[in-house]
């Protein structure tokens, strides 16, 4: 494990991210995402692109995985730094039947790490026959 304090700061930010998604907690997610962050996916063959003004209300409307007693499956795959205030994390999590691989870009502003871009892919969990 790295002794670089930035590493533990990103791990803590990812904990906030995972908790926010699992509980559909837009207050937590709003603390983490920069207001100008982007949300993007191309899994279904066309671009899904949202700003936080569209993304956070969408999260607020959906039933949380916690409310459905879904097991948590969040996992940090990697964290990289491109300089003192820029980081990248690759993570996995699940919401309903979707299994997500998230590519998360962070910037450090005003003494804290903020998510500036979430680009992701998802797979649907195979349904039992």
C-alpha cells in the first residue's frame, strides 16, 4: 500500500462515491462531483452524456440498491496520479442487474478531491434460467 497521502484521500473519496451510489444519496455525490463534472457512457451504441444538473436528480429518483437489500460489490481496481492535483481511478460496482466499470477522473481543488468526469461501461448480469 502506498504511503502517499493522496492515495488514502482518493480511497476515502471513492468510499463516499460508493456509499452515495448504494444509498442514492445525492448529498454525498454532490459533495464529491464537481458541479461542472460530466457523466458519459457509450455502452448501448450511442452517447449518454449528462451534466450534474441532470445526473443527480436521476439518482435521487431511483430506488437505492440499499432499499432493495442488494449486496454491495464495490471494488477499487486501480488509482493513478498524473501530478499533484490530478488522479484517475478505475472502479467496479453494481446497481440492480447492471455491473459497472467506472473510469473516474479527479482533480484537487480547494484542498479536496472532486470528481470531474465519470466515463463508464456496464454489463447486464445474466438472468438465472
